[in-house]
C-alpha cells in the first residue's frame, strides 16, 4: 500500500501550484505562434485539467491584451481503460471544466488507439455543444515503443465514427504517418460532419465526475464538511 504523508502532499501541491503560475505567466509560446501566422491555437494532450485551465487563462489574457482572438481547440487525453484523464476526470467532467473558454472544439488525442478510444469520443459527442475532434494513436505501442496499426485499419475505425455522426475534426497522434492521414481522409470524404446537440440550460459543474443541475434536479445542498479527520489543531483554529 502506498501512503502519502502530509508533508509529501504539501510538496506535491506546491509543485503543482508553481507549474500553474509559470504557465499563466509564460505567454512567449502564444506570442510566437500568433506572430508566426497560426490560424488556430490548440491546447492538447491534456492529462491534468489544472494545467489546461492555466494555459487557457494565459491564452485569454493574451487575446485581451492584444485586442484580438483566434479559434481555440482543446484536446484531452484518456490515459487508460478507466476512461479518465490522469488527474481523474471523466470526459464529461473534463468538458464541464473547460467549456467556459468557448472553444472551437473539444476532443481527445494520444494514449489510446481508435479501437479503444471510440466510447470516450462518443461521450464527448453527446455532451458537448461545440465541434468534436479526435486524434488517436496508431494503436498501442509494442515492446519496442513502435506502433503497429496500419492506415487502413485506423481509417476503418475512424470512418465508422464519422458515419455514426460523432466527429467534426479528425487526425492522428503517435505512430501516425502521412499514409495514415491519407487513409483517414479518404474514409471520411463525403461524410456529413457531426451536428452539435442543442443542450437544455443547466448549471454544469465538475469534480472527478460531472455534476449538472437542471430543471429536473431535486433539492441540491451546497456545502462542505470540515475537520472530517478529527484534527485537534483544526478544532482549535
């Protein structure tokens, strides 16, 4: 059993806070992309939502400071068969966490091949009222760190996603080559893009799971328990 001591927890929290501050302050990459002629900014391969929110905060600061705006794409990473990001969120909870940025699209990339990623793309497709993107790996890496899924097999999966109305933007991540991209492009050619759903107004919150409060919700008690561990120091404070 792994045990995190209180001191180690504090160290982790401090490291995470410093990383967030550095991301918010470092606008150099955004400035370089914009001045280099980028048409879209993409925050991608996200496994820690806090870092993603910091990056989105920095982008918004840049837009406001320069009186301009470009479309922004957001793409998270489902790390394994749990269907969650590394920081523990489900796809819908992740979307609830970043939807305030009003992105052009929300999607998933990396970690999994198209054979394992479909159900999580479908979740986003049903829950997000913006475009949906997908850039899966060419399968899982083999013992040598290489990817064995060919372009035709990858295109077969993604073509089915497109025909099922799940996608607006497609591509590939680790292990994909120009051959893969050509096969994917051919598979989706002429297929109508997904139509984003019209969602009923609701308060859409998130922890590790989504928490949506709408017209059909019952009584919602908002509060937080304190001193659940019975700390005498906390009680004295």
